[in-house]
C-alpha cells in the first residue's frame, strides 16, 4: 500500500505569520494534533504540533534549570528556548525541518518514520509543495478497511489446514513442531512449542485464515536445556 491511497487531502494548514492562538484554536476545532506550515504558494515551511505548545510561559510550564545548568547550556540555547516558549507567531515555534514523505512512498516507510522520530503525521510533498498529509489516524482507517468484517463463505477444511501450515512455515519464530487438524472450520493446534510466546502467535496465525470458526490450543511447551540451539 502506498501513501497516496491513505493520505488526507486537501490539507488544513497555517502560514508562518499565523498567531499561536489561531493555530491552537484551529487544531482544537479540527481535532488534529498538528498542522503543516506553508507559504502562500503552498511550499512547506515547517510543522507545528501540540508538542510545540506544551512548554509555554503563559502556562508556567517552560523548562527550568539551576543556574549552573544554565551556564552549561549557554546563552544561545536559552535565548532559543525563550523564543519558543514566549513567541506569538507560528514561525517562532514551529519545527523547521519536519520529516516528509511522497505520494508513491510505501506505507511501511511512513510507519517506520513515525516510530523512529516519534511523530504522528507526515506532510506529503510534490516539488516542495504540500499535496496531502498522512497521520496515524489515516493508517488506522486503512487497517479498518482491510480487516475482515464478516465471515467468508464456507471453505473446505483441507484448504484451511493448508493455509495455516503455509503461514506457520513462513515464520522464523517457530511452528516446525506444530500439527494442525481442522474439522468444520475449527482448527486444533497440537504438538510442541519451544517458547511459551509461540502459543499465542500460532493461534493468531490460525485466526487470520479465512473460514476459521474457532481455534483450540492443545500445544505443549518444552523448555530446552540452556545452551542448546535449534538449527
């Protein structure tokens, strides 16, 4: 799945000269946690988010340090923090080097970037202009569309069994000692597991196969002696 299939467009944005008050009210009204900051011709200038507004002089939440720590931090850093906690315009508070993505980027790349940088949304750029935004909520909507919502038509037990075994065979975490029996859509898992966490993973494998009505777990956990590695 690519970004263009899930991104939100048109994009709600603000200009660098927008006041902090206006940006905060817009985020609250639209129920979003961040906004792209764009110039009048649509070029990305930065991003402003809830996180940028948490430490504010008006709230008394600005960072406080002892005098010796302030000395170590230096006047330049302290001056920059003062602007961010007391500035009145978006351009004084926004992040100026936001993580971005493209229309044709894989959704996997976006999720990885969100996790690595601990961010909730990425602007989608084309020739430097913002053409969309992809947020965690967009990823969740894509997930909701792909998850099955109803039981599929009856599938033969033998086909279900083959599908469960095929998926188990793909997994590097194990499954080599698990046996599968299917009757009337009910999957029975028997055999051995070498780590107790494999039990739940094997059940999830079976539950995700179309046609499965229920899963019964009769797996036995065998703990290997320390130092023994499985090839």
